[in-house]
C-alpha cells in the first residue's frame, strides 16, 4: 500500500526535518523508506513537493498524524500519476542494472 503526500515547496525543509527525525526508531520514516519528488520533476504542481511512502496501513495512519500540520494526502489522480512515474523510473534503473549482469 502506498500514499503520496503533498506539501508546499516553501515548507520542504520543515517536511525533511519530520521525515529525517529519529531514523533508528522502530516506526521511523527512514526505516520504512520514502521518495521525495518536486512537482516539476513529476509534471505536477511546481509549487509543491510530493512524498511517496510505501508501507502498511497502520504506518500510513501514523504518517497522516505526523505530517498533518505540513502535508496532506495528494488527490487520487495526482497520486496515481506520481506512482506511475516512480514505477517507470524504477523500471528504467532496473533495465540499466541488468545490462551489467
């Protein structure tokens, strides 16, 4: 399960502080992993930064709570578009790596 949050790009540093806090905690964002994309990089709102988190529903509920003051879940269509772009990037990287096998 995944969720993509959106945040005003002007608040990106505040967002990073939350995401990078206590990286060794059992329920930290660092342990689960996340990807950050600026809107211009994913053909979305240039004034926003997007955070992709792939995790359990339980973790996503905690993420909703931790991020509520700075980010909110992106609209469904935006989430689908960004998820598609991330998968395409990963496929491109995997194809490049397989050339060296």
